[in-house]
């Protein structure tokens, strides 16, 4: 019987899809895109862009990395783009952006899949110029509050959208839920979570059967950490995500308002070169001691961010009871507990893969699609 | 130092709130509302409505239960409304609605906080007439697919919004997340969850230390079950929620496509009168046997809905491993795992209070506020 049900259900699902579609065919969402950055996330964006051809008319007009650029008056085939970029012209950020021109009819979107401070520094300018910006790069809104305010002001001035879904939780409904609660008149009372995929994986894996540095080596080999693992272990990534979440919750904290615990040994902090595997062995003994101590009390170590509406904010390694909701995160999953006036007693908990090129690329394109989908209304206004 | 941080953070939070506000004062979201139903949810709507006065200009124009109605050309004070309703005129659904008139400038919203089939049968009509409908009542979209389609078609024809956030999970970001994934080009692969607050509480509480009927009596006394507990134990509430979620996922299932396990003993099913406490003791032995059997295998009993993209859909009591993500729901919390092409390996998990008058009322008013907030754009179009 289930096969019959399945066939009938899928046939009807087809009807439903037709019913849900816009009335006119050319209402398929459209946008022109410049993609900056062709690392693992940028490549995943190109793959997904090609898969979205049936859903939306998203035209890749330019593609650039730090060395070269590729641009076109028409759409660039996303599948062939990486190959073609090798023979591209010399990189020039403003020229890559300029290809978008000023066609008011189609929304123009800059997708920032870099980790570049130089690119982040341009976000506000582009927003003010009428270009939407969609970003996985946390530097513009995860640093000092003035920069975040400048981005928001520029988006208002340019009547443009700043798509930041990919900056925390790789598009898990975290920022969206915090904002929806506020829009519904709620006040955010506290936020707590595991928001670092790399540290989450490391401390879910570090169980004492092998040294911490061995876990780190594996995380690195699997691509879970940055090339220089100090970016993860310093806690700076957690600080930025905390600031982005807290600002979405309506609190304008500064970076210094967040107490951050760095796991990078003093001796490695100021070195120009990335630490070697052997360097990281300095972490083994102190972290083993912390793990042993936690275990003696039946507890676990987890990398946690916390904020409450008294302005207290911290990011660091915590010793949690095994029953603590945040202790239960696994693998690279993010897990965030949101308390608001509505969820004052028991929090809203959101968990899922919050790191990785595919989900980050999907989050970036969610924001692009949302901009594209709202564009026809702007046209008719 | 943390006190200093707190003060500074809160001062800045004030700035942020100002910055986030619309540019002109009269852009405060507005809507005219008729509230149907003044049970626990309806009363909670009135309380929250009065608390939202600073956030939005939501004017209560009429209030009705099955016996009486109260209406006004101006706004009715939500705090005094229940008292005044006692002396209201005789109930008349269409007259209560008619008070909204046809002012195009302000969105007009019917809030359905009843469980009435008669009210649900009017949803499509109202939507077609230009009235937005916001509902906790699942009967219009949780029954046969044709009714759901009629509601969606009417909303398209009337250019109105059907706010259904309160129908599943009392506004937890479930429907919203499923729709956001689809809008991002994802296909929903499966849904599984504990979506019944009453059954969730019952089976988290039923641990063998006392008979099931005693747990049921406590659930009833705490207001977790319907006056006639058959509404919960029959699984019909789970069937409706499953259908609503599955339709949001793009599959047009019919009620008969869902295999539902009823926990109501055969002898009680067709009785006109609600079963007594003594009647429910018939459940004790069979459920104790199931609990004992589950425990012998180190497992737990949970009320679960499941759907996959082959069209298989079921709602009923399951025996789950203690490590199963769905086994970990507590109290009245809902807990739903969503797999999509993006979250194919590890699901997106959403957990939180998914039942109760306060969160349901908040979910209803979220939808009202969202309609009110988008209205200025409609005006200028």
C-alpha cells in the first residue's frame, strides 16, 4: 500500500508545486551576481548556482579571487567559471563590481565568499551605491560596532539588503529567529551556544584516548580548521559570531565587551608563521588536565558563547554537565539556546550543521534568492 | 567591570533600537483586528495585544465567542474586553467580521483562536474578500487537501496573507524553516518530530511509577489536554499537524495517507460523552506492557510523527533508543528534525515550547505584526 500512497502523494505534490508557483512565468526571481572568493565556499556557491537554474534566473556576471577576475555582459556558466578564471584578467575589485552597471530592473548582488578585510571594508560603500551584499565574511559586522552601524545605515540609505545568514551557523535559522522574536515584540533575555564548527568537533572528539594535538591534526586534515588553526583556537571567530548574534538581538556590544578565552599558548600568539603540528603539542598537557578534571565531576568540555541582557558576554571553553542542552552537540553541529520573554522558562533550541562549504553556500544563495524574490515588488513600486 | 559593561551595553542597545526603527514615526505597523474565541488562547492574545501597544498600532475592533460579541468603530481596550463581552450582543459571526469594513489603508485581520469547524469553513471566504486570516485553528488546512488548496487559492485571489504559524509548534520556527529551505531550492527529504505538547508531556512523565491514567489526570488538571482527552489520544491532532507541515514541504497528502495510531480504547471511541477518569484506566495495562517492553530494550516511548519524500506518513507511539534525537524532548516541548538536500546527513533540529496559551498567542500576534509591517509597502504600491 505504501507504494500506492507514495505515487499518489508525489503526483499531488507536483500539483501543489504548480499551485504554489507565481502566476506569470517571467516572475521567476532574477538577480545579477558578482562572486568574490573561489575557495571551498565560493566553489560550492558555483555548484549550487548551477543547480538553482530551474528555480531562479541568477546570472553570474563576474567572478574574482585575489589574483584574477572574469567578467561578462552576459551570464557566465558557473560550471566552467573556475577553469576560465585561470585565464582571467588581473584582479581589480572595483572593476569586477562595475560590471553590474546600473540596471534598476534586476537586483544586483555582491556575494562575498572571502575572509578578506579589504572586501569587508567595501560592503557599506556598495550598499549605499544600490548593490545588495550577501556575505559569509564576518569582518564588517562582527568587529567594532561603528562598522556594523555603518553597514546598516548604508543599507537604509541605498534601500538595499545586507544578507548575513551565512555569517553565523551557516544559515541555520539563528539570526532569523532572533529577529523574528524581536519583530513579535519579544525581548531577548539570553543567548548561549556552540557556534564554532571546528571547536565543536574538536571537543566532541577529544576524549582523552589521544592527545588534543592529534585531534587538531585530524580536524585540520578534514578541512574543519583554518589553515592557521590559531584563527579557531584564539576564540576570535566565536567573538565575531557572538557580536553578530547579540547585535541582531538589539544590543550594541563592542569587541572588548566580550571576555574571550584563547586556547592558543602564549608563546604561539604573536608568531608570524602558523604554528606547526609540534607547536600545538604545548596544548596537550593543560587541556588533558582540564578534561580529566571535568570528567571527575561527570562533566564535559565544550566551546561556548554566552550573552545575557545585563550585557555579560563571554566566549570560551566551559565545563558542562552532561545533561546540559549545550553538552549534547555533536560533530560539527552548532547548537544555540535562545531565551526571550516568550521563551523565558524553556529556551528555543536550534541545532544542525553550522559549518562546511555546502551549507554556507546554500545560506549565501538563500539570501540572494530572497533578494531576487522580493524584487518584482520593488519594480512595480 | 561587568556592571560597567552592562550599563554601557544597554545604553547602546537603546541607540541600536532607535537606529533600527522606521524613519517616520507614523510608520508604526497598523492593523485592525477581529478576535474570534476567548478561551485560554484568546485571553492570552488580549493580554499580549495590550503589551504590544508600544510596538504597533493594533486596534481590536471586535471580539466574539460562541455566545456573544462586542464590536466598535474605535479600538476596544483589550484589558477590559472580556468583562465587556459578558454584556455583549448575541453572537453573529458575519456581523462581527463586517465591523472591519473596507478601509484599504489599514490591513484587516481576522484572528481565529477557536477550535471551531464553522469558523475554519469561513477562512477562504474572508481571504478572498480582502481580509487577512491568522489562525491557531488547524481545521482549514489540516484536513482534506482540497480545503487547504481552497485557502491558498483564496489568499492569492484576495492578495491576502494566511498566517498559520500558530497551527504547528505554537510559532516555533518550524513551518517558517521548512518554507525557507524550499525557497532556497532545497527539497525536503523527511520530517520527524514530537509535535503534541500534551502527548509529549504524558510520555515524558509516564515512567511506570504510577498508572498512565494518573498521568493523564494530572495532564488534564494542568490544562495540557483538551477537555475531552480523546482529541489528544486519538492522534487526530498529530495527523493535522503532520499534514500542515508536509504541505508546507510541498507534498499534498490526504488525511487517509497518514497512518495514525489511536491510543483511545475501542470501547471509548464512539461514545458521545467524554470518557471519565475511570474509563481511561482501560489504557493502563496495555500501555504499562509497552513501557515495560521498551525499557527491557533500554528504550523509551514517544509520540512521533514521521514523513519521508516517498509519501510515507505516520503518527503514533514509537519505541525509541534513548540516544535518538526525538527521545530527548522534555515536558511539553516540541522537537522536530528536518532533513533536506542541504541537511541530508545531519538534520536541522528545532526544539522548544510548542504548546500553551502564551506561546500560541505570541505566534498569532507574530503573524498579525508581520502583516501590519508589510502593509505600508502595499499602500505605496
